[in-house]
């Protein structure tokens, strides 16, 4: 754990120093022309020690209406497609950085930080990579990570090292892909290669549908990050893409998800925010949730105007096609201006490796135990409270057959167990009979203190 924290201490200082610089600039402006402070998304976020960014397409940099908004409102950019594998290595070992370099250059000359997106992904692979497998693919992937992270060394603040590696659905496991088939350690191998190529970049895992804390996919990513931080795999941050649509709405427990990841000792970023029809409430809630979590360092929207969006038909962004601010823009800016400040003036104090959970709640994390043919063990560690009750959901027809170090009660379906502390410490465990379903795994529903 401390290996991880120590390794990332220097880049973290660099990021905060950058934010502090922005803050200083904003404060100086504020002293001279007070009306300027907090009147744009980027300036207001910087006052709170955070970034507010957008995805940028190189093809739009020649559109002055676009760059006017970009330069005025945002202090962070993510190239929307230009750093993907098919763009940067279209032929094996022939690297192509023109469009990505144009975005980086624009960003840096306008004081914006850059998020690199993305070094390793099952999608947008060039044809030569799609046809590879095994150690040939593993080596090609690692070479790609090394080459690209080296090219942008010193220019990219954060890298989405690995993107979208977990499966949707109930299992909480990895997505099948050619990369996954090279071995389960492909993700940590990519992080180690990125770390070696650019030790000062902040290294992130990025995914969608990891917004709802009780979803199996969220829990699966959480367990991976927990495993990485405990073993010293170099990871600094988790990106929640947060593409909210009718089928994947803003969840009421979003803040719990942010704070739970943060409690693992990583920063959290909202990396690709867009919301169908741009409802004011959801945009406000997302902003407030980020501001409520000290390690939520910033928000990136996935495009500037609705017409720039990958799903423009849903009008999910903060500016309309004419570049005018929408109601959601006002809601976000107001939330930013009213929000919690980050201690940007003291950037050298490292943040704690665990963040206290919100009062009245606690954090429960699952560690898988021994698996037999017909049953398996699970243990749960509770942090943030001395006395607690944890609700665990089981997937029928699985059934919990025995428990230890806690006092269980059951709901009428038998699929939910509430485990209360009984003075035996902060770790409890149980055995689950698979009853024919060997893939489902228990999920934490909630953790309440007291
Ligand atoms: O799908 C939305 C996002 C989900 N998370 C990862 C992001 O990287 C992803 O972004 C989208 C871009 O917004 C799209 O612009 O990723 C798509 C696939 O990479 C992008 O679409 C691609 C089209 O598939 C290509 O046909 C097209 O040439 O955009 C390219 C450039 O317009």
C-alpha cells in the first residue's frame, strides 16, 4: 500500500501544484476584477482545487466558435479519439501522433491539463492488433503502452492506462477480449509499463457503468483497485465515465461510489460525463457529489456542444448546437461556486490513504475465500465504524449456510443478510452454497455505522 502511495507522491504534488497555480491565477484575477472569479466552469472548479474539462476532437480545432468556448470554459482536455490505439499505431511499430500532438499543443498553450485516452483497450484496435493473440499480442500491447507514454512524457497529467476491461451484467468479472485472453495480469502489466515509461503521470483505470455502488461491475472494479493498491501495482486514479442514458441513469448512491473508491487511496475522476437531455438535477447532483468527496479531483464532459457529441440526438451536453449555455450549464456552475474547497494552498501534505466515510456510514469490502465444488467462503472487512450493520445480497438459488464473527438476520426471501457487529472485530465471514449457480458472488448493498 505504501509502495503505491510513495511511488505516486511526486506526481500528485505536480498535479496539485498545477491546480494551485491555477488557483493563484484565479485569485489574482479575482483581486483585480472580482467579477471574473467563478464565471466559467474551469475557473470555478480551479477555485475548488479541481479541473473541469471536455473531450476535444482535433478536427474541430479550426472551428472558432468551438475554440472560443473551449478556451473560455475548460482547464482540462481529453482527446476524444486521437490517442486511441488505431490512431497512434495504425501499422505495427509505425506511430502517428499528428492529431494528438495538435490537441496537446492547443491545451498546453492555453493552460489546460491533458488526460491521455487510452493506452490499452479491447476496442478501436488497428487491424494488425485485432488479429493477434497470446504472447505476441501481450508484447505488442506493452510496446504500444511504452512508446505512446514515452512520446507524451511530461505533457500528459493523467493516463487512462486501461479502458473498459470489465464485463457488464451480474458477474463482476472481466470482459472477454483478445487482451484478456493473454492472461488476467494484462491490466497490471499495462500499468507497470506505463509507470516505467512516464513515472510522473497519474495512472488511471477508466470504465462505464461503474457508477452504481451496488452493481456487480462496480464491485468488480473496486476489488481490482483494492488488490492493486494492496500489492503496490502503480495505480493513482479511477475514472467513472458516467455516460447517463435512459438505460443507465444517475444513481442515488453515486457519491457512495466515489467515496468508496477514494477510500482505497486513489483519486477519482468523472471522465466522460454526458446525460440524456441534460437534466438540470442530474448535472447538479453529479457536480455536488464530486465536490463532496475530497479525492474527486475533477469532471470532464464528453464534448462541448450537443452537436459535438457522439450521441448528438440526445442533446446531452452543457452547450446547445449554437454554442449557447443550457440550463444544465448554469446548474453546474452554481454548484461549483457553492461547493466545497480543496486545500490547494497546502499541496505538499499527502492526502490520507483512507478517507473517512460519510457520518453514519462505513465501508465494507469483500475478499473472496476458499472455493469448493459446491460452496465458497467470503470475508468482509468493515472500515470507518466500530459497530456496524452490513447488508449483503445473495443471488438465488445460492444460499448462505454458515457465518462467523457477526450476528446475521435475514429478509423474507432469504437472499439478503444483514450482518451486525457482535464484538468479534471488523471482519466477518460466511459460506455460500452454490446450489448449481457457481458464477454469482455476494454483493455489498450497504454499510451503516452504529
Ligand atoms: O462511446 C463513447 C465513449 C465510451 N468510452 C470510451 C470513449 O473513447 C468513447 O468515445 C467514443 C467517441 O466519442 C466516438 O467519437 O468512442 C467512439 C469509438 O472509438 C468514437 O466513435 C468513433 C467512430 O466509431 C468512428 O467510426 C469515427 O471515425 O469516432 C470516430 C471519429 O469520429
